């Protein structure tokens, strides 16, 4: 699932993340939860989101096997490059969306 939140304020982005986390913990969900990819405004927004989300999930005891969250910028998403996504659990490693 790709969420284009490049024109949203941090409060809205964090609220959407909280909704996704709550939904992923719903006992009615069967199978592996889909990868959630956030497209944000710029590198500053991306970095802040990655660090806050990593902290939040770590405090909840969640890891990449529980919920895969990726992020990139709108500029990077529009480029021809494939390795523009960053994982919350590997902050400084770029990857492709479908890896």
C-alpha cells in the first residue's frame, strides 16, 4: 500500500501511521500484513518520520517481521531510480519497493 502524504502536515502523517499500526494488530487480520510505503515531502520529513516511527515501533516491541514500513520523498518517487525507499528498520539502507 502506497500513501502519498507529501502535502500533509506531520500530525496527519503520524495519525495515519497510528491507524495503520492499530489495524495491523487487529486479530481479524489473516496472513502477512502488506508493506506500507509513505511518500513524503522532502528529506527532512522523511528522516523525522523514520526516526519517530522506529522509536514508536521499538517501544511497542515490533520489528520488520510484524510490520514493514518504507518511506521516500515525492521527488525520489518520481525519479527513474528503483532504490529510493528506506525502511524504518534499516534507516540508512536504500532499497526498492518490491524487495
